[in-house]
């Protein structure tokens, strides 16, 4: 992951982080982040290796039973391995309370930047903010892919739409940003079963789902990329079977992969019913991100939040339920506690902006 940080950050960014951060060596088995405890700093792994795992409570037979049924082992389950160049800890306004534990697997060198310095820098330097949020989004996307490979696609199901994920984009962007998206984009009607993105093919647009529903599907097994791409040219009995990974609804975005310079998508996006999308051409959005640093900051922050939420959804399926059962708490109460006043305010703002956007488009 070293290439991500060296590519995304400027010399000025690196000089600032070196000046305000402090380096330290940590021994193997040192816990850098403890699950459930507040985060106070951002950590960059300069050298060495870290592991990310879920801690499991061992206080209840039902909790142990869930662990066995889901293939996990108490007291923890590894979900990702991190190499030099990774960032862990708090990215302000993206992460809050960690749902995983991070520890060193061998002697490692860490650069730590305190939260107060980071928040101040993000508010005062939009260029740095854009670079940090983009780097974080790229790393989260790669980590998410690693988690899916590590745990098996059969385990990872993202078909439970998250309220925050569905509307967060409209709470984070400015009114002027939404105006630009409407002006730059084109409203398209898609028919049930229409393909918007084909597995292995280049993505030419970013999509915002205005109405309807789409499914994200992935072919099972290892398939040659060219075979995958050209098999979609026509319906055929020889096409690989696809498994549904997620369903998206009003307010969701998809087609963001090219803006993190990831490889062509391993998923196909298909309409589940007649739907309406706002399609923003890739080249126009790329130009906007290059020339408008404020927009870039907000856009990449949105991507980082969405990816963090997807990762959180996986973690909740793997461990959150067991922790709740083990501690005697109901899952319903645990989720309701997360809807704090700040989140409810965000959702209200996002909903109002989304309806305003639909009204503008109809006009």
C-alpha cells in the first residue's frame, strides 16, 4: 500500500505529517487500537505488519454457539492483514468508535498524528483534506476487497440497505455541488433487468439512483477478465452464475470505482425494476475533481464514509450480533442507540436535499 500514500500526498502534505506526527516502534502483539475504545489519533504504518480482528465475548453459551455456526473462533477472528502504507485510526468525521482491534504481528514503525492537529489541518487546508480523504477511500476499497476474499463472498452480504449510506451523499455535499451534478448529468430511465454496469467492463459514468432499485451481482469462482467482459455481450447458457451481493435504493450511488483508480469492477449492476438514474459522465466528473478542490474534498469524503459503512456492515454481520447476544442486549436496542441526534439531523437534511434535487430535475 506504500504506493497509495506516495501517490496521493504531495511533498507539502508529507512534510506537515512528518512535522506534527511522532514515530515510534511497537513490538509484536502490541495493540494499537482496541475494539470499543475511543480513537484519538491517526496511525500510518511506515514499516512492519498489522492485523485487524474482531474480539468476541466469551460470557454466554449462545454467543459461543453463534461463533461456531459462523465459522469464527473465540476470542477473536482475523478479518484483514495490513502492510506498510496503511492508515488506521480516526479520520475525523469518518470513523468514531472502532469496531475492530488492530495489533502488530511483527516489530513495526508507526507515525502517529493526534486528532486535534488533524482536525485543524482538514479545516484550514482543503487540498490536504482532498488528498487525505481520497487516500483513505482507496485504502478502504482495497481493504474491503481483501475482507471479502478473506471471509468468502458467501459470508459477505450487503443486502441490508443502511439509512445513513442511502442518503449521506446529500448531507455532505453543498447545494452548489448538487446543482453541478444536475447540470452535468443526464436523467435516464432504465427498464427492469437492464444492465448499467457489466462485470469486467470499463465504467463510463457515476450513477445516482433517483427512484427504483438495482442489484449488485458477482460471478462465483475465478474467471478470466476477458471472458467475463465479453460473456456479457449476449445472453448465453455458458455465462457464469452470479450471486447477489447487495441491493441499492433511492439515494444510493454506484460506479465510483474509476475515481479511486481501482481495477474494472468485479460486479454487475442490474435494475430490479423500472428505475430512474442520474448519470454523470466519467470524464466530466474527473475534470471537476481536478479543478475544484472544495468539491473534491467533499466527494472523496463521501466515498470514504460510504466505504467505511460497508466495512462496518460486514463487521456487524460477523461479530456485532454475537457481542450483543453475549452481553444480553437485544440487536434492536443496539441499533436504535446508534441513531443519535447528529445522525438524525443529517438524515433530515439529506432527505430535504434529495427531494429538492428531484424537484429541480422534474422542472
